[in-house]
C-alpha cells in the first residue's frame, strides 16, 4: 500500500491490542480538600477505588499489560495494586476469607506498570510518556474519570473495529448540545453505504471543547481510545493547544486526515451505561447508580433510598 492509499475495511490489522495506558497524573483539584493527600483515582466508588474499575475493564477485554502514567503523590496507586502481606496474613489468621479475596482481587488483575509524566503538559503528553512501554503496537487508553458498566463491552467493540479497519478508534457518546463545550467533539460521516453497523462512523474532524454554536455535532469524545502507534510521532510534533497543553484531540485530528500508514480514525457511538466521576455531583450520582446495582448492597440500599427520597419529599416546604 502506498502512502496515498486509504486503508480499506477488508485490510487486515497489523498487531493485536494487548496493552492499556491509564493516565493518572492529574491533581484532582475539583475534589479538594479530599484529594490533598489522596489521589483522586483512589476515591471510593461504593467499595472499590475508581481506578480499580478501570483496570478491571481493561483486563476483561484481555489487556492485562497496564501502564499507569502518574505524577507526584500517587504512591497510593502503586500500593493498591501491590500485595499487602501483613494484611493478608491477618485476614487469613482470622479466617476472613471473603475480605481476603477482596484484598487479593486488585493484585491479581494483571501486570501493572508505572511511569511518571514529570510535567503536567496535557493528555497528549501523558500518552506520549507511554511510547517506550508500548513500542510499535496498537494500544488502548482509558481515562479514569469515565467508568463503563461491566455489562457493556465498549472496549471490546472498539478493539474489533481496530482489527477490521486499522487506524485509531475513539468512543463517542451523544450529549445535549448545550454540553458539548465540556468535551472534545467529533465531525463524522458514514463508514460505507453497505448498511453496516450504524454505531461505527468515520471521524472527519475533531474540535476540543467547542462553543455550542460551532460544534460539528453533539457526539462527544469520552475517555476510551484505541490508538495506532503512529500517534506517538504525531504527538511529538503537536504544539501546545487549548490550555497551553498538548491535546490528544489535536493529534487525532491530524491522524483522521492522514491517508498514510496507521492513518484514519473511526468512532464507536456508545449508548450504554457510563458513570462520570469527573466532578463532585457526577461522582455522587455514579456512587448511587453503582450502589443500587451492587450484588450485595443493592437491594437494601435501593429500599433505603426509596424511603429516604419519599420522606424528604413529604417534609419539603
């Protein structure tokens, strides 16, 4: 294939997706003072830290090689996914096998590695920090602010699109037009005219946090990506953009326009269950939604919640 030829849908993919990158270097300022000494990724969502949901999602999709891109004051992340021998021995001595299994679950998920970002230069820079670990292979990027319900197989669907079509794949979700300024926003076109999967689209352009009047659609980029390794060369030459940071959106915009090797970007429109832990209100909503569906706590919590809301409504002025 020459550099001017577009990859076709029938062209075999080069390389399997086996590695996941999780950027986790943010300061979590929206949750201060809770995140003054605790990484935002370690805030509990029911009975697990948010970051564990993300690693579990990666490993369910077969990505057991996980790289976390961290920064200062993130040692708790490494501790959580490491063995805690003293605690395990104490639980064994007490015969508390249920809690022992819960403690060991996080250490048995996969091979978790760490690299420091060093400077807070944006998501694109965080992804670039993974280049040495990833090498010349396609890889997944999962943002910790977006939790995808375990019943929805978004990552698996994205990997399948990458295998079938090559290039990079991003997750898209319809949002109210007045909310597009909070997200990267995609301009899209159909993949083909053959009546294929309508949830898969061709991305023709990307805009980071546009004004609603200038947004090309209401399809927002959410925190799941399958990236061709050619993204590293693009990121290395991407100048700082919005917020004076290296934006992954800007690099993907260039890859979407490229007809060379590894070029092209497709989108998977996700209509499943997503839990946003990016700000305080959405975090609380995520906790409630996941608690209602919890296999041990859900029934009792739902009953209490129904009664609490009824009582609150009855006493409202």
